[in-house]
C-alpha cells in the first residue's frame, strides 16, 4: 500500500464516521496525507486528520480520533491504529499491505515517483546564460546541474516546462571580447578591460583560419569579423560543453533578436501605457521605486542607447507573451541586487511578481585540491571551468555534487573525496546500491531465481524489520519528488537517495538474504525479497535520472 492509497483509506474512514454521526461532510477535505512518524516505534504512518477537523465539526479531537481509529481498524491492510497525544493517529500496516508496494514500484517502472501535482503550470526556466566571452565557469556549471535537475523534477510533477539559455550577443562585454581577439591575432597584449587566457588565442587563430581576409582589413572591420565569428565559435563551444555535461536547452534566445525585432520599443510602450515611465535629464526612466526597488532604473540613456535593464524588461515581456505564466530565472551570487528591480519590473507590467516571476540565487563553488581552493584554469586563465571540474571528478560526480546541496549555500568540492571509491563519497555510495541491486538480479537469474508474475508475489512474507524499513523508505519517493519540485530544491532527492534508500538497502542486504545458499531450494521468500531488491533498483534509477546521473549496473 502506497502512502497515497493509505491516505485515501483514511479519508474513506472519515466519510464513514461523518455519515454515522450526522456530521457535515462539507467539512471534509478533498484529500489528505499520511506521514512517517519520526519515531518508528510509533507506527508506519501518522495522520493528523482528527486534529484538522475537530474545530470545524465541534467534536473533541481525541473523540473524533477514536471514531476514526475504530473505522480504520476494519480497513483492509491496516494492522492497528493507536491514538497519541491530543488526537494523532498512528497507523500500522499488515505485512501484506506494506509489502505490496514492491510490486507497485516494479510494475510502474520509470513512472514511479511521477505525479500531476503541478499539472497546468506553464513554466519558463532560464539557467546558466553565461556570456559567450569565455568557457562556462564553475558557478555556471552549478546552475547547469541544478537547473537541469529542476527541469526534470518539474516535468515529473506534471508542469509544462520550457528551458532557456539567454545568449547575450550584444553590449560592451561583446565589444571587449572582440577587441581581445583582435589583439591576440596581432600578437598584442589583451586590452586592459579585455579577456585573457589561452582560449582567446585559440579562437583568434580559428577565426583567421575561417576568414583569412581578416588580416587585410582595417581594425574596425577586423574587429567586427572577430566579434561575429568569435562569438559564434565561443557559443558553439559552450553548447558542446553543456551537451557533454548532459544539459540541452529547449530554446537558445539571442539578446540581439530583441533589438532587431524592436522588442525593446514594444516593452517601453507597454510600460508607458501602464503609467510607470518618466523622462528626466534626457533619459527614459522606469519608476520601480513604486514597487519596492531602492531606486528608479534608466531604460534609455540620454544619448539614445538602451541599458541592459531595458533588454531584461523586453526579455521578460517576450517570455510572458509566449504564454509562460511563471518565469523562473537562476542567477549567480553576484546578482542578488537584481531581485528587487526585477520584481518591481514585473509589477510595472501589471503582473504579480510573487506569482509570475521567481528568481533563484546560487552561491559560490570552490574546487579543492589537497584541501586548498583551485584558483586558475589551465585554459581560461582566471576561473575554474566546466571542463576543469569534469576532468577532475567526472560528469556523474560533478552533477551529483553540485545538485546535492541547497543552491543558496556555498559549497566546496573536494577532488579527493569525490573520486574515492568508498562509502564516504556520496555519489559512489548511491551508485553502488544501483550496481548492487542489478548484480543481485543477475545472480538470481543465474541460479534460477526469478520474481515471477505479480500473482506469484507473496508480499506478506516481507515482515522482517529491515524489509519494512526499506519499504517505508521507498514509499517516500513520490512525496520527495513533489516537494523538491515545489520548493525548487533538487538536493532533497540526493539526500533522500543517500540517507533513506541507500542506507536502508544496505541494512536490508546485510540482514535479509535474497539469494539461496548453495543447493538451498528457491522459496517464495527469496522471490519476495527479489521483488524488493528490484523495487529499490527502480527508485534509485529514477532518482538518479532526476539528477541527470547514471545508475550503473556494474561498478
């Protein structure tokens, strides 16, 4: 029995109690939940329904709990119900009902853990969006791992998600990049405000190979060639690096398109219609202070040039015009000051900034070698890049390490720890369970132990304490996925896999033998435990998939 099925049983019991007592059934909720008690001795699951309904119907909570417990006690699969405290219901399932979950999980396969919790929500999820002036640095890599995991979680809970990379191919940073390429091609030092690193010389050489005529052009014309070709080459490299990291975007959006299509003027006119623009000292301003910003923001300078914030406004409006009801933007630690102005901008458009716009801030990442932070990339020269991280610990460990922590906390990634084939390496600890469960299934097949069809499964035999513990851990998965999606916290999945599933499976494996010994006859207990083993494999694989990490069959 899954937690959702038990919750339905509890609600059915409540309906029966209300009918018996003539209580107003309109007070009953459409659904309820059951939770695992913190202390396993208190039962398999707990419900607070009696406490929730007591005031609504004017019945003391313990009296209502007693009536619910009596009705629940007659339900199929419920072994016992105890009343605790002011009216908590502590519920124990019989072994057959508890064990049946293994069959549910195996038969659901990749669908186990998915739900329609966020069905109907259309979400635009923008992450990474690194400027095409250099390789993706380790801060951007964190968002690649977390953002991709979050997109998987949102889709697993029914949301309609569009992932997006905002490609900044306009502005002063691109000009500095082009000047840096031109200087490298001429054998000159990088401009004082330019970009260094071996990758600049590499791109400059590639541009000259593609466009040999650039050597004959004057500096202004040559710089334009280096801008166009250099940005294209750099962005191709960024996309390739992210693809190798397992991250693809539904949309790569060019900032330049906003300018070329006149969308900045469109946004300006929309804001003017809303009454939030004013002119001062020849510039056009957005009165964001009306909505809590610390100062008003310039959209168009007195010389006619657009500001970066004007492009931000146009880009937000473009997303909303494409039908996305919620715009989620992931930004680095140095962008915390953007929150106020972006929220105010959404309000200026007439949106609800708490419903339509969501900004997530990711904190810094350090890569440690021998206990000290690495500061310089071999290629980029100034920052640690995606390639540096992957070269150091691999794709799986990188993605797991970056998604394992709450994104609003800084993290240190110790190369020695994350490359160690021991249980203190979190990704190894979880992947080892994936491999062990696959190994058990292979070895079982070799000795003629197969799970058989569902009708041959004897769930009531899974009555060992460690079997029950593992079943309860597996039952939590759908709720963990839903909560991680709703709170935008993929790290909840990683911690659950480690602390609940992997830990419980190791204890199960050590105490409950799945395979027959020697010439021992294969029994229904062996088969039941194989179902549980395979259910664990399913949950581990599904959870790792949500993080973009592989579930190996061998290690």
